[in-house]
C-alpha cells in the first residue's frame, strides 16, 4: 500500500542500490507530504540507512530518481539536513561541542567566508533547544552517547533546513535525551518542517510518527500511520518474525500508544 501524495516534498522513483552486485534496496517508490513526521521502519538489513544515504547521494544509486521540492538534491542541498548514525562518527575528532554545531552554518556560506556573530547566535540557540549549551566548551569525546546525539541534532538545527533526515537518532540514548529529541522534532514539525527518521522501536513508532514507511529491501507500504501500522503489513515487512510480531500485537491490543491522526 503506497499512498499517492500530491506535490510531495520528497519523491522517490524506482530507486535501486546494490553492494557488490547484491541489491540492498530494490525499486523504491514513494512520496511524502510536507510537514510530516515520517518513520522509516523495517528489520535489520532492510535497507533503511542505505535509503537515507542514497537520498543524500552519499552512496551511488544503481538506478532511479530522487526529487526534493521537485528539484535534484544539488539544487536544494542547503534545505536538507542529515544526521548520520552515531556509530559512523569519529568521536576522537579534535573539536568542541560548539565547533561541531557551528559546522551547520558553513553550508550557507560562500567559500572562505567566515562565520558572523549571527551565525554563532544561531549555533547557541540550537544548543539551547537540545539542552546542551552548558556543554559548549566540552570536547565531544567527553559526552555520553545521548549527549553526542543531541549535539549532532543541534548541528542540523543550525542549518535552518526545511527537511531533516535522521538515521536512528534514538539508538543508544538515555531516556532524558530521547525525550529532548522528541520535543525538538515535534517543535520542528509545528514549524512546518518535514522530518524523516530511521527508527527501530515499533512500540514508540505509533506515538512518534504520523506517516510511516515500511521497508524490507522493497517498500512494503507508505502512508498515514493509521493505514500502515497494521498487523498484516508489519507481518509482511518482518517476514513473520514471531518475537517482533508478538510485540506488535501486544502494542496494538493494549493501545499503549495512540495512533496519530494525519
């Protein structure tokens, strides 16, 4: 079930990515509406991170087409912010928290142009939003996993983007960090921004997102969460994994997390 979207802010057509001649993502087709909070959900090895990297042209695609704002990425790159998986970052890089967040401002600058007082204020505001301003002078290696994740989200906020792509921002973070991150994402959505999140926790997915994409190398479903977060589609996505499906059934039956209306 792929919901057709009129004037999508992101449109993907026939996107295929291969590694060593083996398909990691096959003929992905979907669109997402502006201002949505999108959860990208599927089992390990389903192609979730591959999809995000292909959208950002960090890895080559074998075929297909991607449009943001009905334009190629290069034309609108400044409007797109990307937060990679925490594990892919070199945390020994010699930089402070403030240095990292400032990097989010360089995309809006011409080559060799220095940051202004206003740029630095935007960086401070971003750190304040993720409750990390008090750590501005700390080296990033001194932070906990949740704090590190908040810093990279602050860097994305400093870009003042319209679309945010985040690869498992809740993975390995503490409860306080997860709550802070969720609040930031909700605030972004309230401002009309579009958020696209790789997520692995099905129990919280129904609470966090109003649009969901189910993936297992192919796009199984894409649409409002009330249409997509169903036992039938989840079973198809997770290949009948009994443990996962049992958790899904318990979540839906107990209605621990209300389905958000789109």
